[in-house]
């Protein structure tokens, strides 16, 4: 018999085994509760930010271009005119794609492709930053989950040591 168990009775072993099992069960319940809450908030955020209206793509003619400066960023805003699928002529503003130090290669009278909302054609946009505007919130949510899980695992490992 190993030296560790020489002076321990069977009842003492059972008590020690029970005390070691109760602590991890409490932690497992807390982990399960936290996981369910994390999943709930993730699904809630996805459902809140996935309400998008349908957009149609069409050609528009640039009528005017303005440069707007805010701190270090410079945007070029174009006033454009286009015809909707119903035949209405709409004038609205959109942001032009701009390259650093070069600016936009568009000028007044050029034709550009825009996307406008079917239910409200005054809401139009170009493809400038469309990836970030479509998926930016999801990327931030996923990064938040990754960093939260990482911190959670570190805290969990410290609690067992």
C-alpha cells in the first residue's frame, strides 16, 4: 500500500472524494449557465442587426461632387440622379470610392453603379466599404466572443490551480 493511504480510513476517502466532486459540479453548472447566456446574447444581436431591406442595383449620373473633411479622413460625396424600377427620377447623395492621396477618379457627368432601397429609393449607396458595412457588426461580435472565451478559459484555469 502506498505511503499516502496508510493512515486514511475508507470513510475519510469517501468524504474527500465527495468534496472533490462537489466543487467541479458547481463550476460546471456556472459554465453551462454562462454558455447559455452567451449563446442567447449572440442570437439576440444577430436577430437585431439582420433586419435589412432589399436593394436594387442601377446606374446613376453624377451631378455634383463635394469633399468633406473630418479630422484626418476626407470623403467625397456625390449628388446623383437615377431612375427607379417604377420610373421615378430620384436625386440623392452617395459616398464615392476614394483612394488615399489620389482621391476619386469620378467626375461630374460620369455614370456610377449604386444600390437603392426598394421601399425608400432616397436611401442609396455605392459599393464603398460594403463588406465592412454589411459584416462589420458580425465581425465585432465574433471577435468579442473569441476574446471573452479566451479570458474565460484563463480565469477557469487559474481557479483550478
